[in-house]
């Protein structure tokens, strides 16, 4: 099951966290993976070493997804490497904490470019190759904040809600081409992004108390759901929104 041999997968933001776990897992199942990161070369180097250690077939694409030329730039990357993408995992995002009344246009624009526009642009770049093969898998990474927005992250939450609606729109239009698109919405996950906040015992306990299963999730737990959606076995799933959050998005008191 979950055999990805012969498939090429782009995982954005895969130098660390959920993206890294997803890249390692898809590579383990036989996919050729494209690792993408923006600036943290040291962390990305560790991911690359792990891929080498497991004998993975991979390419690297260090790229800032806030650029307005992302579609053309990735099309050039595919042409240069003589590849098309069968599996697209849109994991990269920017999360900036700020009170809503203090958000400047530059901060709004940066988050929306990376979180929402780059998602659309990379889909535009990859779908033609998927259509030719009549097979494709696209997984966007949303957030529990689609349902329970953090008051200090208004733009981030809005961008993730936008991604969910993009998935709904495209799922109907792409289904006839053999292309499935789904959204996975993680809850609080133990990643570099959250390490500082979760290092505070009182805050960590507060978060754990808000999660019905009672613990902070691990990146591998998100990657496992992504693998299903990227596989042949997930072929009858499209247009869905799957919370992987330990029940955190469930309204309860």
C-alpha cells in the first residue's frame, strides 16, 4: 500500500517540521521529492542528510515563496530538471503575531503572498503536467485557526480560511482530469515555530487542556494523513477538509 514509485513530489517548506516529515515519508514510499526552503540553510542541510541516509531520490529548490514570479520560476525549475510534478504538498506558510489594529500592509502582503498566492501559483504551474498524465494529488496545509482563530494572528487565520475555499473551488474543476485536491488542517504541533511558546510550562499546559486527546501533536502524525491523500489508496477523496488536531477544533467547554 501507499506505493509512490515513479511519482515526483514537491513539498514546500520542507526544510523542517511538518514539511520535513512529509518529505521523508513520501521518499520512503518511493517518491522523488523536491525539498523547498527559504532561508534556514542549517536546518535544511540536516533534512538533506536524512534523505541521503535513507537513500532517497531528491532535488532541492531553495526559494522565497513571497516572490510574485513564483509560477514562472518553478516552471523554469521543472524545465531545467526535465520533470513534472505528480504530487504537490503546499505546506510553507508565514505566521506573524500582531494585534489586528496594528497590522501594516507589508505584513499583510507578506503572509498572503506566501500562504495564499504561492499556493495558487504553484497549483497553476503543476496542474498542466498532472493533466497530461490524468493523475495528480494536491494537498494544502490549513490550520486549526480556520475554525478557532488566534486573536493575535488575524491575517494568518484569514489566509488559511482562504486556502480551504480555494480547495473547494478547484476540487470540482480538477476532478475530471484525475486530479484530487484536499486540505489538511493541523492543530498545535511540536515544531520549531512553536518551540519557544511551548517551552513555557503554564502555556503548554493551557494548550494541552484545550486538546481533547490531551497532548501536543507530532509532525509525523500530520505526514501520515498527507501520505494517504497523495496515494492511489486516497483516490476517492477530494475537496475535503481534514482536521488533524486531536479534537482541538471541536467546540467544547
